[in-house]
């Protein structure tokens, strides 16, 4: 017992001897205090920095800071792009669902609306993620009318066959983009002609905005005429234009978005009417069949009609997409030293893939919308802007009732003001050189007058090469007939420059070598 108790006492006392009570207190307090102070901090820090972490991630993925923008600016620009493009969600299905004389529709409204939203969301998201470009893509105006009234009505192809032509055009366009043919064609153009495309798109965009205002209307006598100045819609749009212009001059953040909201709210408060119609049956369309049947049999049975449709669609999409992409890229300051847009191949592929998806679902070809210039003006410089637009297009089928509250007058000021800002590259065009001045002038004029971006670009490019061929043939004929003229005896100028003198300018007289040094200082003073 004594021995057991002594062992037991020894076992209990030994820890107290090895670790004195005073030392135990000194060790306990330092080890407990840090744990009490640190453990509450991680949840608070994570909650406070969650948005900052997301913003930093988006900044790194899309190189936002490197392009002189911010995440908030990109999100706001994407919203502005979607708002200015949102009319397509309603207008495109209305055109494609225009009824036959018997009252039936070639493409139901809800099918076309769903296809329009999803193809726009896919194409915009693809361009934003793959190319990191701030472009919004959707079904193109003009292409939808050509599909509905040109291919279906005039050429007599069925809606399924018309969608098949769109799908074939998408495959061909993708092949041209991957092979680099489109980039090579664009790279062969002079810088002045590229600048004229930007200016032409700006004039066209302003012309559309003036039409939406009601300031310019259709006339059977003079083609266009001044609108009814007594209409309150016109004065509301004009007031919004002046308001947004003032905000832009003062560099107000979100100026275009403020103008759109102001016009939409004022239009509802004043009870003004606008032509947006309700889209009944949209919710039912969301649960209907997902794919549109494609009929390729006319490619063999009616090759002329089928081939004509494919070629026309391809021509319009190639020139329209290339021109708008270059013009808005120049506006955003994204062109490289060679005047090319990095990632442009993916912009073309986005249009092709969106068109292919749209054809399968039941809508017209997808292009880069010139309304993307509004987002660029708002500060969009990266693909985050396009991804934001894509997300909003993905939600657009359920937002159709909200979109209907945005009148045309709300987006008109944006189109007019952005169009005026796109006139800046006109200073890069040398109008003293007719070889460049004439193609540039034709591009700028024909684009709005013919109401076709693609046709205006085609006329400008064709006139440039035709004029160059004529000059080449003229030089060849002159060299064969009388030999080459002595450059010093030329009455006009060096043939390599091919410059045109002003009408009142006199041809420089030939001078002797002894007098050349004496006459040179007087040349700048002419």
C-alpha cells in the first residue's frame, strides 16, 4: 500500500515539478490570444473582398487594365450595347414572321424570337471570350428582309430551304475566315479606303438615328424629306440628343445610358406612342421544338435559286462584317501598327457560328452590329463588354415586355452622336489624290443612300481597283506608243505619285540645273 501510494503520488506530482505553475500561465496566454483574434477574421475579410476578387479575376482574364478600361466601365458598356441592339429581339421576329396572304407565317414569332436571342448570345459570347473584342452580334437588319421577301417570297424557296441557304453560307464564311482570305482582302486595301468605311458606317448610323427620331422620313417624290416637326416624339428625341451631347462634353460616366433611360421614362410619362407590338405566345415558344428543319434538296432540284441565295448572303455578310469590325475597331483604338485588328479572325468565326446556330433554330444570318459603337463610346474595350451583352441576350426572351417599353426615340440619340464621332477618320483621307478620293467618296455616299453597308463598301473597293487598272492600261499604252516621257519634262508631276493638281494651279516649268538651287527656296511659298 505504501509503495503503491508513493508511486501513485510520484506520477501525479512529476508533471507539476517539470512544468511550474508560473511557467504554465506564461505559455497559456500567448498561445490562446492569437487564436481568439485570428479566427473571426477570415470570414469578414472574404465577405468584404469577394467582389474585388471577382473584379480582379475578370480584369486578368480580359486584360481590362491593359486596355485602359475598368471592369465597371466594361459592364456598363455591355449594357449600353444591349440596350441599343435590343430592338432586334422584337423587330427581327416580326419581319421573319410576316404572314402569307393566307394568314400563315413562314416562321412563327416565338421561334424566331428564341432563335434571335440565343444566336446573338452565343455569337457575342464567342467573340468576347475568343477574340477579347467589345462587339455585339445579332441577326442583321436587311439580311432578315432579304431572307423573308427575297428568298422566300421572290425566289420561292420554302422556309426550311431558306434556312439551309443560311447554313451553307455560314460554312463557307467560316472556311474563308479560317483560311485567312478575308484578312488578306482587307489587308490589300489602302488605309484611306479603310478610313472611309469607318466614316460611311458613322453616316449610315446617324441616318438611321435621324429616321428613328422622325426628323427624316420617306418621300415618294424626293426619296427622303423633312419629318413632321409637330410630333412630340421628334422633340423628345432631339432634347435627349442635346442632353447626352452635354453629358459627353462634360465626360459624364454613363452618358448614353442616362439618355436612354431619360427618353424611355419621359415617353411613358407623356404617353407617347411607339410601334413596338406585344409578342403574344412567347412563353409557349420557349418549350416548343428546339430545332428548325433544314431542307437542302433545292441545292440539287433548284440550284440557280439556291446558289444565288447563298452567294448574295455570303457577299453581304463578308463585306458588312469586315467593314463594321474594322470601323469600330478603329474607333476603339484597337488596330495595330499595320492597320489590322488583332483577333479579327474570331470575329468572323463568331458571325459564322452564330449564323449556323441561328439557321438551325430559325433566324437570319448573324453579323457584328454597328450599334456596338455605342458600347465602345461608353468605354468598352475588351471582350467583357461582349460577354455582358451575351448574358443580357440570353435573358432577353423573358425581358421582352421590358424591351417593349424602350421606344425607338430612346436609341436614336446614341446612333446620331456616335455617328458624328465616327467622322474623325475622314482626316486620314487625302482628297487631293483622286485615286483615293473617288473610292472613299463613293463609299461614304453610297452606304447611306443605298441603305446598305455591304454595297457601299463593294462600290468603293471596286472603283479603287477599276481606276487603278485604267491608269495601268493608260501608262502601258503611252509607253508603247511614244515611249516613256522624261520625268524632268513632265508637264504635271511624277507619274509614280499620280497626284492631281488643283484647277487653278499652273504646271511647273522646266528649269536648268544652274537655276535649280536658286529656285528651290521659293517652292513652299507658292
